[in-house]
C-alpha cells in the first residue's frame, strides 16, 4: 500500500518581498509518512526548476530523476521515521499558483502580469504550508538543483527551524548565464508568444518541447537514454513533449527571475546548522570546481559543512539517476542530525 498523499493548500493575502500582495495562493504538495505528535519529525524535500512534488513518489521520474530510492521505508529519508513533505513551488506548474492561474481581481489568467517573486518568497510560502500541516520543526531540508537553492535559502531565512540542510547539484548563487535572455531567444519568435499572454493564442507547446529537448540533452539525458533505447532521440522527444503538455512556459520566466536575484553567499553567517553539499563529477551546470570556493566560504562563516561528490556519468541528473552512489552520504548525514538533536 502506498503512503503517498497528494493535496493542496490555499491561503490568502500573501505579501511578497516586492511589497505586492497575492490575494490567493494555492500550493500543491505530496506527503509521505506520518507526523509525530510533537510535529518535529518532518523533512522538506524541495524540487528542481522544472520538476514537481511527484519526485518523491515511488516509481515516478522527474527532471532530476526519480528520488523514490532516497525517500521511502528504510531509505536514507526514511518514511517509517519521518513525515516527508514535497511542496510544488509558488510559480511552478504542478498545481501551485502561477501565471496560468486566474487572477481573482480580473477573472483572467495572470499571464505576463504575474508578480516578480524571489526564492525567499517561495520558501516563505512553504513555511505557511508547514504551519498548516502542524509541522513545528524540520529534521532537514533536502533538494536538487533549484531545490538546492531553496535548501540554502531555508537555512538563512529560517535558521532555527531545521536541524540541517542538504543542497544537491546546486550552488548558493545562480549560474552565470542570463536565463531570461536565453529563454526569450526561444519564445519571442513564436507567433503565439504574445509577451507571455498566450493562453488565448494557441499556446507555445512546440517551442517548449524543443527547448526541453535541448535542456535535457545538455543535462546528459540523451547519453543516458542511448544506453537503454535503440532510438534515444525519439524517446527524448517523447519525454520532452509529455513534459510540455503539463508545464507552463511562463513558469520558466517566473522562476528564472527569482533565480537571477538569488544569492545567499553574503548570508553564510546566518546558517546555524550542518550542511551536506553534494555535486556531480560530470555536471556542467554546477561543476565540482564550485566546491572549494563554496566550502571555504561556509567554513569561514563557522558552518559545519561536508562535501560529497557523486562519481556519475549522468551530469546534472546524477542525484536521481545515480541515487545509490550518494545515498550512503545522505543516510550518514541524517543519522548525524539525529545524534546531534536527541
């Protein structure tokens, strides 16, 4: 029997860092395991830029690869011990409020008028969800890629609310490339784009599919598929088109803008809990060359930081595709947090 519970939580009048107020916010989320009576056995798993809360469900893949071997009964994030929450980010595309949502003030989709949000807004909305679920304290925040941004952000925004954080295939600041400019090169030429207000013009699925093929190829998925599929290009297109059926292109821009403004390197001194920082040997997006600078900065700020490198050929997808290679490090980190906080 599966312990997966899917649900949504809606709250009102959410004030953003910008000062703008979203009149209504819905977060979709998945939970596994049970919350202890004292509300202190929870783990928050944060998902990546283009994936969602299904990443912790058994047998379900995501853009980072399936995490179901890392989350579950007897797994490093053990659902026999922990209440695991994975919340779809504000602005994302798997049931949470985003640009395709109806603005109650106009009765139409937000579209290009969706407000600018920050990574801090994303974690603040997650805190509202955790309060609703009666979570009093987190054992850990763990997540890959954009989920790692959130883990770092949690550590500086709510430094006393968790026992530790594990940011994976990620960084405490965004990649150097201009994400928005790169996205516009794909979408601006699409005749349906209309500045992001494409909900009544036919949509941008084909452009979104082509972008996804390009992204997953750079992440190393085509090479991985070549090991198991006679026609890896056809399988890659199938995966990309399936994703484009459910992901809203505007979410790339909403989360891209938030990413561009994200940087916790000046706030390392706010981190009061152990950090497990994990990178992949072949990740071109967040290469292992980041590790010395990040680890030096954390340790100079007095942070108890540990580094682990996944010896993987799967690039940015290593956290799921080669989960077994870093699962022992995650298991040891969770045991360390338990021992420190008995």
